[in-house]
C-alpha cells in the first residue's frame, strides 16, 4: 500500500495486531495519512510532563494516546465480529463501498 492509502476510517473499530498493545480493541479517533498513523482510543498510552503555565499553577503529568502505524491495526467487521481484511466494490448506483473479505458484508462508517 502506498503512503496515504488506507481502508481504515475515523470511528472504525480496530484491533492491534502487533506491538505492546497487541490484542486490544479500540475506536479510531484520528488518522494522519501522510505518516500512515492512527490515534486509537485508549491504545498506546504515553505520559507527558507539562510545565505550569503560570506561577499559581503546578506542573502535571498528562496521559494521552500516541499514534500507531496503520499496518499494526486490523478492522473488526461489525457483522461477523472478527478481524478482517477489507475489499472494495462498486454498487449498482456507482458508489464505492468497503466490503468484508470474510463474510461479504458492506462496512458502513458509523457517525459520531
């Protein structure tokens, strides 16, 4: 797959297939297509030490999600509930949709 091309979309449910969080499931929050990375909810958590913004505030340690390379993520099909590869096909009206390679169901991106 070339840089910037992925079948994953925001709000897709994915499973991590490699790395320290292997086997964990989460929802995609953000995708960086240039770097081929995605931020997944509660996956790859890191700690950032923040300086106080002014003299009255104290410093703090903030936990947040770090990006994961999209090659380490696999989509979970909403129909068969398994991690699957994604195909693409055109419907009769000419719209392009994502298709589960395992069960053949069309994969709709759920809106927020």
